[in-house]
């Protein structure tokens, strides 16, 4: 009787362990509810997002035209105009070539949201998109120069990704648009311990920090105003419950628990063999 009870308990324990090992992990797939959303609905998800300029942004603004000399007064050069013109017109190989980052000095948006632009004076740029500022500058410069072309780049556009990702860190963005998925890709994607249902986004809005919770398993993320990131956003991937529970033990304690578990399994096998030998002798 005792033998049968012992064997039944072993079979039950083995079945529970097998069930736990084979059960599929939950909340791992991105946009898991997409199978319940029609293709037309997914195609209808359109977002046109351009980040707005903020105080502290560093802007590299270049003005060009067919007449280089005519737009020279509208550029903030990091080198002299003479050197710049020589670099652009002289193809002699022994001349030092200047990159665009060396040619132009950045404008810093002050606390009141202004930059001091050559010829035009103080210009309010805060809360404008890059395109809006480009259009405004081209319109005003065209009063003095024929067909000016203005290019603007946010030099200090960076996002930070921390938490349960493969490569946490801060990443400089060389574009005016980066999505949450792009940022996670730069960080090497989430680890298996990352909670995909509760990714936190910290954003500075007019000097105040705002915390937003995002669910990567839901397709409505694509419609969120936080799907595209702004400069200096911080993305935090929270650990899932499994990682939180394991963090209760130190590394040495986890090692000891592993040893104890292995010993218990070995002892169980030995007892099974002994019980089988006793049964055969009877």
C-alpha cells in the first residue's frame, strides 16, 4: 500500500514538473492581439508625428542657395567664411576638408524658447516642429535671397533605454523621428525577463516629468501619441514576475538552491531504484 502511494506521488510530481516545463510563457509576443484585428484596421493606423522643439535643444541650421555668398550672412559658421568658401570651391587634395559638423556652429534654444539667428535676430522656435521652422526661415530669408534652402538637424536628439534589455544605454538619434520599437532595437531588444505589458516611458513636458505605461502586446500601441519618441525620452523595461521573484535571492543563495534541488532529484532516483530492487526480491 505504501509502495503504491509512494509511486503515485512520484508520478503526480513528475507530471506537475513536466506540465510546468512545457507550458508556454505568456505575454512574450509583440502585438499579440493583432490576430483579432483586421488588415484594413491595421492599414488604417496612420500617424504623422514630428517632434516639437524644446528649450535646451541644439540645432544645426544650414542655409544654402545657388549664390553661396548671398546666404553666407544667414549661417552661423564654426570656421571663417573665407575658409568655408575655399573648402567648397578648391579641389586641391592637400587642402583640409571640413565636415558639415565642423562648418557650422549649433544654435541653443534658450529657456524662453528663442534662438538668436544671424540677420533675422531673435526667433521663437519652442513648440515648433522642424518643418514649421524650416518653412518660416525659408519664407523670411527669401526676402533677401532667391530660392533659399534651409536644413535643420537636432544635434542633441538622444533617447535612453534601461532595464531588461540586452544593451541598455543612451543612443544619439540622427533623424527627427524614432519609434519606441526603433529605440528597443538599438538596445538589442528586450530580454526574456522583460515585462512587455508594462514598459514605462519618462518624458519631460515643460519642465515636468510625465510617466506613461505602454503595452507592447497590444496593437493600439501604434495609435499612441507616445509611440514616437521625443528628444531625451527615457524608456524603462520593467522585469517580469519571474525575474522579480528570483531577485529575492542572492547569487550564492540561488546556487545553493540549485545544489539542493539537484541533490533532491538524485536522492529521488536512488530511492526509486532501491524500491524497485526490493519489489523484485519480494
